[in-house]
C-alpha cells in the first residue's frame, strides 16, 4: 500500500507534465497557424477591395437599366389604362343616351 501511495502521485505528476508540454506545443502551433490565416485574410481583403470599383460600376449600370425599364413599363401601362378608360367612357355615354 505504501508503494501504491508513492507510485500514483509520481505517475499523475508525470502525466500532468507531459500534458502541459503537449498543450504548450499545440498553443505555439496554433499561434503560427493563426498568423498564416491572418495573412491570407489580409490578402483576400486587398483583392476584394480592388474589385469594389467594378462592383460600384455594375451597381450603377443595373440601377440605370432598372430605372429605364420602369419608365418604359409605366408609360406602356398608362397608355393601356388610357385606352381602356376611353372605351369605358364611350360605353357609359351610350348607356346614358339609351
């Protein structure tokens, strides 16, 4: 029993030291990995920022096309509305005279 009381703490301390060393090594590797990821993210951010001008031009073109198509659709809709409104007025006038 005395040997068991002596061996178990030594084993626990040994495994604790090994675990601590492994965690320190993993922490250092994690720091290196995060530095590499940071460089990749900065590179991607630079490339995306270089495309911002292109995206703004595309946005302006699509806005102008949408405004142009809305204008055409509104003019066609008002023309159709006027045509049906005139036919309805003529029909109402004929009903009044009868």
